[in-house]
């Protein structure tokens, strides 16, 4: 089966990634205009790329860390923890017969904003802490269903494929 890359939304309104699920590689693109639908979302966290996307191969929702792909169907234990007063965010993914996969991200800006901005709310936190967002998607059947119903695995950030 031939795998095809997918487009993912990035961390800003005009940033997208072309992501290869086979290798886990992602290439950042800055766009001049707004967005169409994409297959999901992704961020570079340290040396690895983390993505949540709908696969064009089987239409299923996946979490991918580098080249390790995990189905997001509610069957895998995925957890999230904040440490050091919210400065460090850690995503933990259970793996069969192996130690859990851990991804860590420093969230200094989020921790500072949360302590000084009275209007800082969960929506702001979702935007600032991608790993917490991933864990929430993994544990929420409603969020997974919403992504499956709205993402377009064949979509491109500048509009529908022709």
C-alpha cells in the first residue's frame, strides 16, 4: 500500500505542515492566506514531531510521535502530567511490552501567563500546551468523533484538492 503525506495545521493561523506518516517527518510551511481543511494538527516538540490526524489510508484517527503511530480509538492508555508548577508538560503513551513513550515540553510562557493573566482560561491553555490537548483528545470520545467528522485527510490548507 502506498502511503501519502497529509497536511496538518500548525501552531499559528498561517502555519501548516506536510507530514509523512510513514517516516514521521514534517516540513513546515508558512502560508500567505487562510486555511482550508486539513487531516489534523501537529507540532514539533523538541526533536520529535507529534501529530493527531485522520489517515487517508483507512480513515482512522491516529496519534503519531516521530515514526511511532498509535490508533486513537480509546483502547490505548494515554496520560498527561504537569510538573514543576506547570513549567513542564509530559505526555505518556502505554506501549505493549515496552516502557511507556514519553514526550516532554517546556511550557514556560503558559505558566507565566496563567499566573498573571486573570482572563487566562482553558481555551488559552489548549493553545499553549499541545501535549495536554493531545491527551484530552485521546481520552475524550466526543473530541475524537468531532475530529473524525470534520478533518479531511485529503485536504490542503489552501482549499480542497482538485
